[in-house]
C-alpha cells in the first residue's frame, strides 16, 4: 500500500495528503484486451478467468477530474458483461473514446480498470475543479457526462456522448485509486461505513429515475407497482422507493427466504414465483401473464399501474400483459437477454406505455443520496469481499448467488470503518441498515 493510500485510510488532513506524491502505479481489478475471445464457443463464461488483480499505471489527471483513494467499491452486472466481453467487448468503447482527443485517448489502453460504484477520499483535484477539495469523503456517480454538451443542461442522460464510468470508460472503482470527473462526486452519507455507502448509487439512483423521476414512470400515491427480482440490486431499492412515495409495491422473489426478507423491508405483498403454477418455460410462456395477473389481483385487487422491469427476455412479455390499462412498463436492462417477445395487442389496444430508462443524471444521483443520508433509503449490502477476491465476488453476481448488493474492500483494511455520524446511525437502527446481512 502506497504512503498516500495509507494516509487516506488513516484520515490524514488535506495538507498531509497533498504533501505525499501520487504513486506511479496501484493495484486494481482489470481486464486484458488480449483475453477477448477466450470464451468463444463456451456456455459457462466464468469471469474468474478474465478478471485480474494487479498493478496498473496512475493516469494523468485532466483539469476537471479528481483522483479518489477508493475505500470500497461494489459489483454491478455491468462488470459481469465487461468480464464476459458481451454483448461487445468494452475495449470497443475505449477505442471509440480514444478518438475524442487527449482526454479520451488516456482511456484506450490494453487493459480496463472496471467498476461503477464506490466510496473514498479525494486525494487530488484538477485545476478546474471548484466544489471539491482534497480530503473530502465521497461516493461516486457512474454517469460520465460531457458538461459542454447542451443536452446535459436539460438531462445529462440525453447527452449523445454520455458514458457509463468503469464500463464504457477506464479507471473505474475496483482499485486502490480511481479517476473521476468532478461532476461524479457526491457527499458520502455520514452514518454509513465505506462499504455500505459505496454500494448504493448505481442501483438506487437507477430505481429513483425509473419510478419517481420526471423522465420515468412518475409514480404517484396509491399506484400499484410490480417489482421483479425484489431482493436483487435494483429491486431491493425499488421496493423502498415505492413505499416512500406512497405507492404499493408487489414484490416478485424466488424463494421463501427472499419473501421473508422483502417483508422485513416493509413490503406487504409478496409473490414467490416458485409457488406459481407455471410450466418449465416459466414466464416466457404466453399464459404466464394470466397466472401472475391473477396472483397480483388476489393480493391487491387490481392490476399494476407500473411494472419495474430489468430482467428482460425472461419476463418482458409477462410484464406487458399484466400492466393495467394505460399502465407503464419501465425498463432499464435485460439481464436474462436483450431480445424481447411480447404480444403487441396488449400494448396498443390497452394503451400501455414502454419507457426506456438508462442510469440517471447527476441531480437524480444527488437526490437519491440525500434520501440515503436522511435514513429514508437503506443499504441492501449482503456480503463483502477483499480486492484480491474481486473475481469471486463478480462470479457470485454472475451466477445470481447473492441478494441485494455485493461490496469489495479496496483500500479500507476492514469493514465498519468510515462512520462519522454514529448518533444518526443509532437512531436509524442497525436492524434497518444491516437487514440484508442478517
């Protein structure tokens, strides 16, 4: 561990952090361009073969960027996609980015440091950075937006050059250091540990935009919302956001244990898909919508006004079917496959809408972390790994052997560090903060 990293871990003052030189290299989880193609013809594309932990070079800092000493990061499904080189190798994104001049060319390397969620300490700021200083404790938004593009002033996600940091860029969160734009930084929730704070933003803010943001479904009080995979990374925040906004979440889960967990979150209506009368084709069967729709109505007496979709091919046809007349299916991903089939009659004849939602803008990320900082949204962290075990952590997400979120300690030497407001934490309660770790 470098002197600078040790100082950041110890909580050194800004003056001390500035007096220590940046290391020329650091340890990080990364992919190698030479490995593209290693999974050709294979069915089990085991990410433990493609993810490596080792030394990478410290990049040169642009004027609008900061270097963050990463205390903890989280595994998201985009890291799985990167590590299996699908649907295209993310090195293609780096090559395209590299054509945008010096700032982009730094990213076009024979390796990619991945990771899109994290928490840490700012240790360097570029000459154009105004709102952040060395020593600030932060979490990181993965939305990488060009602030000179006019579209970003309406909605950063409408920016044609918007990228997902650590997926479509280099220097992501899964390392001892990372490089971010200043407009990716957010104040760390003071009552949370490094691993708790660093595991929320990507999934929680995505759910926020999908459900309550003006660019999503715009949920209102009393709306019934069907949440697929309600104990997953996205679903575990969606159920909280629906309840906070006066909606009625109906959670779909895959086991009795998960059903009990989501009820402990305060979700009254839960459907265990294993108890539904489905054939071996599951929710892909044309009649599955009738089965699920009946189950939903038996619980809440009506069809869902909003369907929270991110599973894709496995569930999308059923989602279109079960949505209420005039209802909305809001989708942000396709973890079970990108090519969806659904009966279009149920969409047009019943005046339903499909809303595409991708990530979130900076304002939505800040608003989401404000709710987290006030104890209105809680972490759904279930397990913590070391940086050396990042491939095992990613494999757990790849094979769905997890609930909620999975974190990786990068520079933090142990769990439960970085808590600056123990009084607020005590008022909120460990039972809520650590629900998914029971």
